C-alpha cells in the first residue's frame, strides 16, 4: 500500500503530535467525571491489604487474559525517530506494573516494512508486555487481512485496535477523511482475525447508534475514548496555523466537538448490555478517581494517555510513579467504599451523579 506522505513528512507530523500534545491548550474540558462522586463508607469491614484490582479481559474469546489491574496504556505514537525510546520506556514500565499497552498507529508499516523493527526490538526488551496492535479505519478499508495479520504478528499482539478519527482526518492537512466502507472493513476483520478486535475513537466519543453498528460487526470491545482529554481537532488546528487558515479556523470552531467520556459511556454501556461486546473507557482519565467512576459506570478497562506520555518524556521513574499513583488511588477508593475487588465494587459501591443518590 502506498501512502500520500513521504517518510520525512510522516515523521515530522508524528513529532508535531507529541510536541503539541504537551500544550495544555489542546486538552479539552468537559469529560463529565466531575459530576460524579462516591458515597463514603466510614467503617469498611476489611483491611486495605485485602483490596485487589486484578481483572480479566476477552473472557469470551479463545485467548482470555488475566491482568494485575484494569489500566492500560492508551495508544499514542509510533513509526518515527523519537518513538522507539518513548515506546521502549512505556513497554518496560507497563510490563513491570502489569498494564496492557495499546501501541500507536502502525500505519507506517503499511508502506515501510522496516518500521516493524521498532516493535521487534521493544518486544525483545520487554518480552512479557501485552500489546494491542493499531490501524486506522481509513487504512483498514484498503488493506488486506493478511497485511493486518502481519501487523499483529510483528507485535505478537493479543488484540487489534481499529481507531476512528474522522474529526482529526478532516482537519489535518495530510488527512485521509475517506471512511466509506469502514463498517464492512471492521466486520471483515473481526470475522477473519484470530485475535479480538477493539474499536476506539480518539477523543470525540462513540454514540449508542454507532455502538450498535459495531456490535453487529463483531467488535469484541468498544473503547469510547470520549471528549475530555487530548483533543486531536485542537492539535491539528495548532499544526495548521497561518499556513492553512481554513483548517485553523475550522479547528477553532470545533474545539469542543464530541461526546464527553461519561456521556459516551452511558450510551455505549446501555447499547452493549447483556451482549458479548465489552466496553472500555479512555478520554480524560487523569487519575484513579476518574478511572473508578468509569469502571463503576460499566467500563471493563480504563485507558490512560497524556499523563503517561508526559511522564515518559521525563524519565522511567516518573512513568513508574504515575502508574503506581493511578493504582493506589483506585485501591483507596475501593477501600473507602467498603469493597474488596472490582466485581464487588461495581455491584455494591454507590455512585452519585450531581449530588443525587
């Protein structure tokens, strides 16, 4: 498959994304988590050391996975000169802490097979890390299943993410906003790939209507990835600047576009209720408290991105600290709601919305 960008242009764009993503101005507000709180249990009938946050995913598949926690590294970056050191650090610390890791887009591997060497080297350094592959739906539409299998094999991936990013593509100067046939491509992949297919947005959320279509297509997981974290429309607006004034202005107009993470979660959890498709949450999860709210609302896993990227750019120790902080905050919340594990937490802890029981 050929790409409209040269390798040099691709690498420049990916470096831009990392640089701009660290700007507070591209972080959208309104994830909705601040509208929720838990009822405090002043007398929990347990010791803190009893609290466990282990979980399991893909239990309906041929390859279920047991994890130490419900956190995962949400997909961020890949395929450029700076990405190896970032991903090597993310994979190492994720493996140490038992977090799964969604990799950045493997798009470059579609036109540059040598790009797979990045993941082979990282896999050799962190042989136990659980990777999820990643391809954009606009690339998937025109990619043979055998090629996608090659992408997953290069990672030894346990699942494949298909990311949906229409707003980013339409505001990006190098974008490929061609999504016709996307649902059929996802259905074809889910039917033929031997590992589960995860479908995720990239910061604008997924509605109940879209979720029902993805369920019918055979998605094993829907990651809502709602508004509230890094907003790719804002990032592309910054990148466009004065050289592309129409894109810059459109990005400003659409700077708050999307369903909030909590609104999207409410819709998608209802759509998936009683079925085989699991719901994951990402988008503005910046603490264990926000993760706890998402999990109680029905998410099976909580994805973290920008806080981990910021820490990974600093040091391995900083990254380890952030992961342990998320875990400790979640365990503290379980303890202070009087429950021992996530299953009990979802069924017994009381979550309030807007002050209502």
